[in-house]
C-alpha cells in the first residue's frame, strides 16, 4: 500500500470551504482505500488529510481525474501553506485490507 499524510493551512476563515472542496470528489478514485479529512482542534485554520491507496500509481493517476483536477484548482487559492506532506507505507488497520 501507499499512503500520504498532509497538514494544510487555509487562509483565515476559509477552512470550512477548503474542507468542502477536499471532500468534493472523494467517491470515485480507483485504488483509494481511505481518504480522511480532519480538522485540527488546536488550530482553526489547519486541516489534516490522511490517504491510503493500493499503490503509488493509483495515487498519481487520481491527480489526472477531471473532478480531482477541478477540486485542486478551486482549493489552491484557499491554501495558505502546507505544513507537512509525508509519504507513508500503510500495513493495515481497521477498514483497510492488509
């Protein structure tokens, strides 16, 4: 499996709009095992995104899906910065096939 963990900072007051965009196209991404968007309770502008994919190629291919490309284009103006962007290697867990 292939994973990604990221922490994004929205522009002040734009976190909810950014979350909505990040969740907009999550239903039809072949190879996506898990895509979780979470609010950071300690930072009103921070968002955590945790992803698990069958492989890195599936993740890369998802970036070419028209709905994903459109969501990214809409989201970019709302992002103040990326505090963390880390590749991971999921080995299993609740909801994931090992």
